[in-house]
């Protein structure tokens, strides 16, 4: 298949996926489209039992280790406002993060790898994953056995993510070590005793201590974490009461924590509990502090990042560059990278007629991704697998 034919085929698939986005772990129509696109290829295909995943194993012509390639498939609960002619036909759902491109690129990689099967000294696992957006789909696929799909644990794993902004069209970037942040969710509930605003001494106002907690948490990070580490604590929601002259019985606020090192995260978790409990005790109210892990930090293996960079540079020349700093967005490919050395790579998909510095970014209802990058993304996926298997031979 020529590059032009592959590109045209992947554009058709991507736009079909884009028009019918599905959210979460249950993606029956998306799964059906992926299975149809893979039909006829010499793949060992299994589907998930607890989620609409697709795992496809391509056996190489010669025995060897296993390499895993991953694409996420789910969309977001966003109402699309791009105006493109293949826009979402499902109200309130949109492929605003480019997962439709990832899925099409991995299908393209399956086709390219099949054509070059004679070069494969080992096996390739293609991981089509639902539920990346907050559902821990990667963790659930691991629990269902994706890392055992070929019969041997992968020696390397690679994933890619398109960017609607910040990066020029067709450029590849990554970095060694921490690439994307871990994220946790925070909910604090303060319980006092309600009363009338004219007699606050007869009540136990939960609002004042809750506000004090929010202020104290802003100082906590600066006094807990090494200044050369990065931790971001945000309180984005505060709710209490519904009348200006009534003291409510409860106040609640929600926040999020972003981090790159587990020890820093643990220190801030402990500090949040200590601050909130201490302030509650001082005001004579009760407090519940709930911290929930949302996603782990995405940490590239140094050697695999170097390898991926070399493959990208060999294929695309000056279109590869190193990122100078990690990004604070999260990604559940981190679950795979905790168990398999590998690398995650960004691919610029900002349309050529837009400025990456000002274009709507991923998750925006106005985000547009240029599907001209599909063939290049598919080719990089395939080349990573072929070259890594070749380098793993005695």
C-alpha cells in the first residue's frame, strides 16, 4: 500500500470515528469500526470483557520478544463547535482530545507491520484502549491481561498523543524521565451546626474554617515541597448554603493535585490532612478529607526515550525536538510505563492555517486536529516496533 493510499484510508476511518464519538469504557460502535478496519489482517484479536477494548497480536516471521503499541479510543463529554463537515453527530460528545487520530494511526501501523512481517523478529501487541479520560482504562486492560497477550511480557511500550496547539504541524517531541503529571482529586467536607446569621455564636459556622483551609492549602505546597520539584494544588469548587442570612451546617470544596514525584505527592497528601484537621479542631467543627488517585505520573524510560527520539529523527529529520520541560496534563499510559520500559511521544496536529500559540487546545469544543499527520504517525508506530525488535536480537 502506498503512503497516499494509506493516508486516504486512515482519514476516512478517523472521520468516521470522529462523527460518532463514545465516552468512557463502553465504546461498542468504536470497537466495531476498529474490528472492521483490522479484518483480514493476520492478527490474533481479543476483546475486553469489562470494557470495549481490542487487543491484537501480530506474530513476527521469527521468534523474539514482544513490543506493545497503544492507542486510546474514547471521546469527551464536550459539545463540538468546530464547524467541520465531519463533526460529531452525537450531542454532548466530541473527540476533543484527538483519540480518533490515535486509533486510526494504530490501525495504519497494523497494516504497515503486516506488510513488513518478514522483518519482525518477535511479536507486536496493538492495544486499543477505552476509558483514558478518567476511567483508568489502561489499568483495566492490564488487569484483563493485555501485557500477557502475546505470551511474553513486553520489553518495550510506546504511545503517541496528538496536540491541537503548542506544537507545529507534523513535529514530534518527547523527553527523558517525567513527561506528564500524576493527578489526584481532593474533596473536603466541613460539618458544623447551622443557625441564623443574627446569632452566629449559637451556631458553628463551617464556612469560615473552610475558607481558612483553602487559603492555608495554597501556602502548604510552597512550605512542603522542594522548590525544584513541581506540585500544583488547585481548589476549583466551593459550595455552602443558599441564603445570605442563614449559617449552613456544611461547607464543601473540591480540588486537584498535579505532581511528578511520588514522594512530593505523599508529603502534600499528609500536609492536606494535617492542615484541614488542625483548622477544624481550632474552630470546633468536624472535617472529612478525601483524596483519590486519578492518574499516575507518566515517566519515560531514559533509554527508550533516546531510542524513540532517534527513530523519529531518522524518519522525520528536523521535525523532531526535545521538550525542555514536562507538561502538567495527565495520561493513563502511565500505568503501562510503570510495568514496561517505554516512551510516550507528542505529535503536533495544529492545522497549518492556525498559530499553535493561540489555537484552541485539546479538550476545547473548538479544537481541530489536522488529519494530515495520520500516515506519519502510523509509520512511526510501525518503525518503533520493527527497530526495537531488531535491536533486541542476540
